[in-house]
């Protein structure tokens, strides 16, 4: 059978040579940010990675082609086209067969990155266990997917609209190790401290690389999650965050919003009620994670 995965020559050559590569997702610019800011953020992220001496590998599906290492033209196409779907792992083969274009979620991006031999992936926030999950069983596919992939994923925790304590319990069950970057406080995406503690922290990209070498040497095949909080002076004001989130949850319940409609409803509510500040924080979070991911990719490459 022909492998439908397309790997850009620059990414393929870097992986073969052992030079650093950083995977980047596409949903942030296909579904997460408004136009034209979405394209600007995608281009800036790749430029930031290159400036650190790392090859960027933005991942998405273009006209049915799952691609690791989108070209600038392909990034622009996904950023501006209507009808681009959001694809998790289960959706990628459907998008391929139907010749659809798609932004890839954390799960799909991680899966395709691993298939291409890319070891480090930076994103904004992970999916997790949703509020009310004991009744609804609503849990992101990100968690189970990452449990079977030997990657490093840098994120600012999970979005605070999720059930963070239950998410951390689920990560433990799935043997997904979590370390805080220069912190023992688990971040809540928009805020630096979700109120949940982490047992372990790391102080450098080199320390992350050492953990990866130990993991791989032991034959453990699960992702190492690096929780990288936004700087306290750039976070969403915690009091404002808590107030708006409480009102967003109440509005969702009153209006009967449930299932897959819940997340976009809550995020839109946060954006409107913070006057767009939550969107600015989203971009700041992403930039910080991209920068740290590039440093980790370099450290892993140099360690080899």
C-alpha cells in the first residue's frame, strides 16, 4: 500500500541527519484564531523556530494529503480557505479519502509527527477531561494518543475550561509523565497557576533531554509532557479569569450547550467578556511554548 503521508524534504533530511526539528499544529490557525491574525501567528512561529536553528514542521492535511512540513503556500491555503475541517487521528484517513483539507488537533499532529520521526511538538494547550465527564465520559482523544507515542510535548497545561484535577488523574493513569518548566504549579493555559501542584520540575531544556534519554533507554513509549506556564505579568488576570469562566459555565448550562459545542462556546464567551484579552494571552502562550520546544529539540539533537 502507498503511504499517504507527505513529509517535506527539509523535514525528512533533518530527521535523517539528526538535526533538530519541531512539530507545530495547524488547528491554531485553521480554527483557533481569527483572520488575518491566524496566518500571521503561523508565519511568526515558523520564523521563531528557524531563528533558533531548528527546522519547523507544521502539520496539517491539504486536499487529502496528510503533510509534515507544510509549505508557506499550504499554510496560507489552510489559513484562508473555507471548509477546512478539524481532524483528530480518527478523522485523518477520512479526510485523506475524501480529499479534504484539515487542521490537525494535538492528537493528530502528534501521531503524524511520530510517523515522520519528529520527536518534539509544541502546542498551546492540551485537550483533557471535560467538566461533567463522570456522567458524559467526555475526554479528549489527545490523552490516549499521547500515551502511546514517545514524544516530548510542550504546552501551557490544559485550558481552564476543562476539569484540571481529573485531567491530572487521567494523565497518571495513562503513564504520561508531567514536569513543570521552572515551576511546581500546573498552569491553566490563560493563568500561570491552576491551583494544582506538580511533583517534578525541570530547569532547562538539557534536563528535559536527559529525562527523554532515560525514558527511551527503559523502553517506555509514552509522551513526556512539559508544562510551560505563561509569565505571571502576561497572564489573564486571575480574578477576571475566574469571574468570566464562572459566568461562561452558567451561560452554557442555561442555554443547554453540551458535547462538542461546549468548548467553542466557552472560548468565545471568554474572548468577548475579556475584550479580546484571552486571545492575546492565547498567542503569548503559543509563542512561549514554541520557543521552549525549539530549545528542547536542540538539546535532544546535541545529546545524540
